[in-house]
């Protein structure tokens, strides 16, 4: 049995957070995976996993080994993909992390459309609103909705993005229309706790200087869809991603406010680590998303 097979078994067990879950996921027996990991530990002369009947965890050396082994296996798979590139054969697994905001919105259809067009690729989607460390946690790429600041990654801009400060016509009639961001501090606001700024909303002056305004209100939720529903109901002013706010703005249920103060330069990005060999499946996936957003830009 070669080291690479044992290494893959170890990675599968770590990512599935257990032998049983890994066995179900990859279609091998729990006993076989346990054997491979035990042989790997014997080969290394080090304990990689702490095993009890109720707990599963990496040792300190196991954590280090997992991180480096994942990088090595991805490089090997990437090289194999590069060799297969000439055949046009796109297959394998893409481990993707994306925010729930992306998946729950109409633009999440892009992921379904990719799977329909490329049935030999398994799209393994993990929805998480935090900024995931792609290398540390073994992801192939991420969808990020932000003003991109991380220069250690390769990023392809898929579409523009901006926040909209929204309020219902009924709310504006009751409280008045905020003329400056600072006015929001004395008005009811809805806090989307998925946002990086929470109850300190970011704004930008004409000279590009950023500042924040503290807000509060009757409702906080970790869902932009719930935030939108609360804004439509007139509970408060709310910051919404433009693609979430769009239907309610078009119907007149919400009004966009303070547009000249909202930070600019945001986007929806496909982000992936620098690699010597970029897997064909990743390039095909990113190109598909870019074309999908161009096609649906006017929708």
C-alpha cells in the first residue's frame, strides 16, 4: 500500500470529522480507513489522531501533517488534471465554500446550472458566512461578496456588488427620510448579524474616507432574507446586498437611500489559492460562473 493512498485516507477522515462519516462519504469501509491511518502513523512514527469512543481530534503534529498533506495531494491532483487537459475531460470533486447569502439568492442558481452542465463534477458546497481559510481548511475555492483585500489569493471578479440602505415608504412617512448617514443613529434599524460591520454601518465620504455610524433597532437576524422581510414590514432601515434588495426596490416595497454615501468597489469574486498547477475543473468552473453572470447581468 503506497503512502499517497494512506495520506488520502487520512485527509478524508479529517475532513469528514470521523471514520464512519468518511466511510459513508467515499464508499469504503470504516475498518479499511482505520487500517490506512494506522499504517500511516506507523510509517511516520507519530500519532496523528486522538481516538476515543466519543471524541475525535487531531494531535498537534496531526494538524501540521493534515495542512501540508492537503497541499501535496491538491498539487498532485492538479498536475493530473493538467495532463488530462488536452482530452477535455472535466471530472472530479470541487470543494467550495460560499456565503449563505449567495446560495439563498437567485444568483445561487449558477451553482445548480454548473452541475447540470458538468454531471461528472461533484460540487461539494459548504455554506459559511465567515471568511474561510482555504488552504488551512482544504477548500479548492470560495465565493466571496466583499471589497476584496486578500492579496495572497487569486481572485476573479464575477459581478459588481454594492449594499443598499433600504426603507419602506411607510417607515419613511413615519420617521422621515435620512439625509445623512448620521441620521440613522436616531432611527430604527435592522441589523444583519452576518454582516462584517454588525451594528456599526460603514459609509464613505466624497474623498474616499471611510467612517461608521452606530445603529440599533427592534430586530437582529443572521439572514438577509429575514432582514429584507423586516424592512418591507416597516420595522426599520436595513442594509441589503443589491441582488437581495432588487425585487423589493423594483416593486416599490422598499426605497434605496443614501446611495452617494455607500462604499463602492465591492464585487462577487471567485477566490482560490496560488498554485503551480491550476486544476482544469477549477478553471472550467470559474469560467462558467463568469459567463453565467455576464449572461444574467441584465436580469
